[in-house]
C-alpha cells in the first residue's frame, strides 16, 4: 500500500464522495490526509491537533446555507443576490470589477445586471472617466430588499438557536472566529 490512504467512499447528498467519519460509526484511527492537513475522516491530524471531519462540516454548512436561503429571494437567483450584495458593500463599481469580484463571465454579467436593473435594484451610470465603461450603484429599493432578506435570515437563525442547549450555543460562539476565517478567501 502506498503512503496515501485509500478510502472507498459512498456519495453524500450532493453527489460528492462521502468519507466515513465518527458519525457514521467508522473508526477514527485513520491515517492523516496525504497533504499533511487534518484527516478527512476525523482521524488524527498530521499536526497533532484535533481532526475535523471535513465531509460532515461541508454537508452541515451546505444544509444550513440552503435552509437560510429557503425564504423568498425577492425573485433573484443566488448569483444575482450575491452580486447585489457586492455592489452594496463595495459602493458604485465598474461592471468589469463586479465580474472579477464575483468570478463570472462578462456575458453572464450582462444578463445579471439587466435583471437587477429591471427589478429596480441597481442603476447603471456612464463612467465619466471612460465613455466605454459603466458604473453600477445600488438603489434604495435594492438596499431595502437586502435589509429585508437579512432580517428574515437573522430571524430564522435566531429561532434555530433557541433549540440548542446553553453548552451547544457556547460551543458555537467559540467556533465563530474560526468559521469567519474559513469564510474569507485564502491569501
């Protein structure tokens, strides 16, 4: 057997390989991940720290995210909603900068911006420094819609937190800085 651990994995709910972890009754004495990071199956991490079952973490985060998005998205796709939030957070921005920030192709961006404009959530302005470019800014209607969605999402999450024990809420509060770090782009 090579130095890499060979794992036969089932598929999880997203179709990705599911690596057995402690919750599935598999042994937690598996080898560390070949890249030197935490073992994917909850076994000991190569650095000696506690291991994280990355499959369980990924599935739990995906389920929570999906549950928080179940409320009406004001007629927008998740990509349109993310772009609108980026324009709100960054302030008026050029279309090319928005495409780069969201990692989308210019042709996709054109359709996305048209949908946001048609809904009255953004307004496109000619860039005074470059006649070929446009600047996109959020409208008061777009800002109000994002605030309403944030309020709804906060209420759903607050209600869910009431179902946890005080010890579970304390563990979650302690994990928040790490989750925030994981949510940031690497670099």
